[in-house]
C-alpha cells in the first residue's frame, strides 16, 4: 500500500476511493467484492492495472484492497 497505492488513495486523486472514507468504499462494494478485486487488478477509470505495481501479484493486490476496506469501515 505504502509504495504504490497511498499516493492516490490517501487523497482521492483521479477519483480514487480514499482509504478511511466509509461511503466511497460502501458504494464500490455494492458491485461485489470480486468486481472490486477485478477492477484493481485490471484497472478502471483513472486507475491503471494494479495501480502501477506491475511486480505485485494478484494476491498482493487483493490483500491491499482488503487492507483499504478494513480501514474504511
């Protein structure tokens, strides 16, 4: 998270859901967690695939999404 995600997700850059912003994560989770994972892995809107962490595995991206959601409840 600290290396590749916080630059956008701490501040909401390019529409990124901010870590800690309950409402923005609730909205995304209504699509289903598998969709949230797929969007993070494949990219969506202003977010490139894997948030520019091309060295990250899909499991690492999923763990990061889980971290952000857990800290946004």
